[in-house]
């Protein structure tokens, strides 16, 4: 039977960019003999409007069953005053948590045609293609104790950086597996100089590395890593790091490449019975309420997220490469959505026209 794909377009520009992905999925079915059983459901504000919560139990169950989940974006001003537990973002967090998606893949890839868009000089970023693997389910965002407590006559805010060996091990393994499919180079980042969790991180990564003798492993303190990402990002291929450092380093790396409208991501968990990892793919950007409903959104981040699904869930690396090459070509031809305009009188295309160009 065909692999199954659960599509959760969400809010704002989510449904607009997802409509272009659906056309591309249809194209693969018609032209490349690559068919998916696609179902679509609600998440975020859209789910709240329909069911009174940002993710229904039925949708959660479907996500657990699907071979991959593709999500657009959630949120919007309409939902800003909702109770914390009902906010659109909670739908997304529930998916990540219950699917136990511990490995967050954030590529920073600079398409040649967009090298001028980087925050950095062109020669520093042209041809850049790195992947940050961020541990997503543990560390300081989750560790106990946490809270704001009374201490003497003042308050203290506490969060705990906590990593078990098995949590580090599975994140590390996912980075090494990835490196084997890329350029066999991993740089692990922590702060073993000042943090016990960093010492353990380094030790466990070294241990996992023994299973991958072909992969060249280096270690770097995360603060130096931040400097190196800006100074000479092309020295890296796969970077593996914890939840907090990964949050910051991946946002930093993202800006090496230009617009938010270009950035995909994957969140992977443990292998399912069929050998595929639990997986959710989504653009890095949000629901962009400022441009929603105007046909201006750049669909490329969402389309590249589907390309990641082809590569990491469906073993279709060649077809993913074909899709990425189509995007590269369209950008080289000068087709630009509004977010990609350099401002020299180029007319922006609509979301659908960008989809048309990529399909063509
Ligand atoms: P945002 O990513 O939605 O927008 C930031 C800026 O980038 C806006 O000016 C927007 O127009 C532009 N932009 C984003 N994606 C674009 C695209 N594909 N094409 C063209 N321009 C694009 O972040 P913001 O404004 O901070 O948040 C808006 C809403 O989205 C909030 O409710 C927030 O909570 C939610 N959000 C959801 C995320 C998710 O679903 N994963 C991630 C980030 C924010
Ligand atoms: Mg962040």
C-alpha cells in the first residue's frame, strides 16, 4: 500500500503554502509513480475553532499512525488571549511530545541565487549546506526542579539542565546516521568547560562515535560554535547539540541563508514497526498574520519540508534532490515572492505562481 501522509495546514499562511505542497504531491503521483495516501486535518487555531482545543485526540491518534506528518503553521492574533492550555502552539507541542520527536533537523542551505540575501558576505555563505541536529525533548526546557520560588526575602527563578545518557545517545546516533548519508563529518557542541551535562554529553557522543568509525568527529564549546558559524560556517557539515544551544545556534544559522520563507525542518523520533522514524515536517516560519490571505506567502519553506519528508521518511533522496533542483532553477531564473525581493524593480509573484514555476 502507499505510504501515508497526514497534512495539518493550520492557520494563517499555513493553508496557503500547503496548497502548493499538495499540488506537488499530486505531481509526484502522476509523473513519478510515487503515490501517497494523503489525509488532512486541523491543528492550532483552526482546531480550536472546530473542537475547542488546539489538537483533538482523534487527530493525535492519526498523527501516531501516519508514516509522516506535514504541518503548515499555527497561531494568530485571534487566539492571543486564550488560556495557555488552549493556545494554538499547544497543539504543536502536544504532537512533538506525544510522538517523542527528539531529533530536530534544521538545515541551513544557501541557494546561490539568494546568496546576496544573507546577513553575511556572499563568499562566506555561497554554497553553504549544513545541518543542525537539535535535541528537542529534554534539557533545560523540561528539567526538574523548575519554577519561581521564595528564597529568604526574595524570589529565585530555577530551571534545570538535565540529560540522561540515553537521551544524549539517541540524539547523537541520529546525527551520526545523518552524517553517513552526507559528508561523514559531525561537530558536537556543548559547554563541557562549565557544565556537568556538557561533560556527560561529550563522553556519550565519543562513545556513539565508535560505532561510526568513518565519521570524523570534533567537539566545540557552543559559544565558540556561535562565533564559528558567523566567521566560517562552511567548516561544518552536521552539528549536534542540546535543546537550548540548538535553539539559538539554529536560529543563528538560519540567518546565514536569508528569508524565513526558505527554511524547512524535520523532527524525528524512534523507528516505527515499518522501520520509518516517527516524523513531522514543518517550515520554520509561523502563520505570518501580516500577509495571510493575500497570496503573498513564499511556499518554498513548506515545499522543502516535503522534500525532507521524501528523503528522511520515504527513502526518496533522488526525488527530493530533483525537487530542490527545481527550486534552485526557479530562483536562478529570478522568480521571487515578496519576501525575496532585493528591491531592484523585480515584480513579486504570488504563492500560486511560485508553485506554478516549481511545477513547471
Ligand atoms: P512569522 O514567522 O509568522 O512571521 C515573521 C515575519 O516573516 C512576518 O513579517 C512574515 O510576514 C514573514 N514570513 C514568515 N513566513 C513567510 C513566508 N513563508 N513567506 C513570506 N513571508 C514570511 O512569525 P511571527 O510574526 O513572530 O508569528 C506570527 C504567529 O505565528 C504567532 O501567532 C506565532 O505564535 C506563530 N508562530 C508559529 C510557528 C509555528 O507554527 N511553528 C513558529 C513561529 C511563530
Ligand atoms: Mg528559536
